[in-house]
């Protein structure tokens, strides 16, 4: 694997730290703290966990505005604003005494998520690396995939030692004292401003305006379907394994293995570096997911079948996470990346907000067969759309590289 330039390593280091803190203290946090907060606020557990749904809905609604702000002000300033918003939201959580302030806190955190999680961070990479930022994004995803692994034990220990309110104050301090300075002063200057020039505004392939709209629509639908499957099914995997006949111990082992498999898949994509192709990666990931669903429908729920399912499903979702971030670079210029990625995040975040509820209800009322059947149909549609995108790329003329 070729050695990383110093500025690339600096970009990874800054964004890895801030993304780990961003995901770990917000989206991942309720996994260990939701059932601690709920009784103190005299609200039901499901109401406490609905904070995540509110967060994703607000992030979705703020997506288009975030894209415009990224294009106008640059990723560093937008990320810095997210650090302040995260801190405010966490301080509101720390002072919450009921449902109203609790909901207000998650509304602010949702805005912060739009400004600071995933798409803005990847935009910061593309601003500094141009179209060559694919490998950097893949490396960054290796770190962010560990946010729950790192922060669950930290938040648990802090809660045991100081209580959940002080834990949120400490979390807010992390955003102000670590993330904010790193976003403002730790990132290298954008390369597009002083080394790329017109190259940053040049898309990789020639597309008419109508083709650009079609490409965006196909991207939006296919990536939203995939994120709907992964966000909806993954929280219910243990129940799927239970209904398929797995013992409680085996179901837990298989469910836990998914994260490790997904991170391994991201690592393989990182090793491919510039040789990686987001469309080919998407086809591979969706095909693996579809094959895993087909296997679960056609074969009995024996241990070998369940192991094969989690291997294919985990690897497929892992590579799709990387591909979803990189696909806009196949059709749009580096300068447009932030705007288009933020626009794509709107339907994805809405899907993420409703998917767990939909899949839980389907699994409880229709069972594993219906749930997996729905996943197979959605994956097949997404695969067809990705093949249409691949055909657009083959038919389009590549833009000559600028000297």
C-alpha cells in the first residue's frame, strides 16, 4: 500500500477524531444510555430512543441547506458549526427534565448531525484531495466504524461514576475543546483553492443536464433503498436469527460478528485504493446482500446457512457504506461533491429514521420470511438501478485530464 502524504495523514487524523466523537456521543450514545435516561425523565424507553428518529428526520430536512453551506463556506467552517451545535444539544440533554426539552435537544443534535456527520467530513476530504480522495474516505470509514466500540464503554464508565447528566456535559466539552479547534485549525488548507483550479470544477464524465438529473435520481433511489435495508434490518438481526431457529448464544454471536465483517470489508476497499470502482463495489455489495436474502428464503435456518448469511450480508453492507460515500464522485465534480452528497443524504436519513420501526413491525407481525422477502425485493430494485448507472458511465465520454 503506497505511503500517505503528510497532509493526507493529517486530514485523516483530524476527521477520525472528530467523527468518532461526533458519532459516539450522539447516534451511538442511546445504545448504552437510553434506558438510563428514560426512568429519570419519566418517559418510556421507546420515547427515549425516538430521539434518534427525531435526529435523523431533522438531519434529513437540513440536508439541502447543508449542501449549499458546504459549497459557499467550505467544509471546515460547517464542521466547526456542527461542533458548537453538538455541544449545545448535549448540554440541553444534560438539563432535560421532561419530554419537551428532551425533544428540543435531539432537534439541535439533528441539525448538528447534518452539519458534521459523514457527508460534510467526506466533503472536507474531497476539498483537500480532489477526485483522489476515495482512498482517504475509505480509511476514515475504518475509524468511524469503531465509534460504538470505543464510546460505549467510555460512556458506561462515566455514567456509573458521575451520572448521565455530567456525562453529557463532558461529551459537550469534547466537542468544544477538541473537535472545534481541530475543525478550525487542524485541517490542511483545501487543495482545490491553490493546486487544482479548474480541475475541481470538472466532472469525470460528460453528462447533459437531463442525464445529470437522471443520474442523481438513480443514485438517490438506489442508495436510499440500500440504507433502508441496512438501517432497518441490522437492529433486528438477533430476532431474525431467533426466529430462524438459532439459540440465543448463537444469535448474539452472529449479530456481533456483523460489525467486524463490515469493517473488514471497508478495509479491503481501502487496500484497493485508486483501483477501486464505486459502481463495481456497489454491484458487488448489493449482489451479496441479495444472495444472502435468497439463501435465507430457500434454505432451512441451519447454523451453516446462518453463518453464510451473516458473512454475505455483513460484507455486502460493509462495502456499500464506502461505495455510497464515493458514488457522487463518479458523476459530479469535486467542487460539487458536498452539495450533491448533502442532497443525497436527505432521503437516506429519512429512510434511516423510519426503517427500524417498519422492520420491527414487519418482523413481529409477518415473521422472518416476509421481512427477508421485502429485503430481497428492495435489493433487486437497487441492483437494477445501479446497473443503469453503470450503463450511463459506459456510454458517457470521459473528460480529458487537465495538465
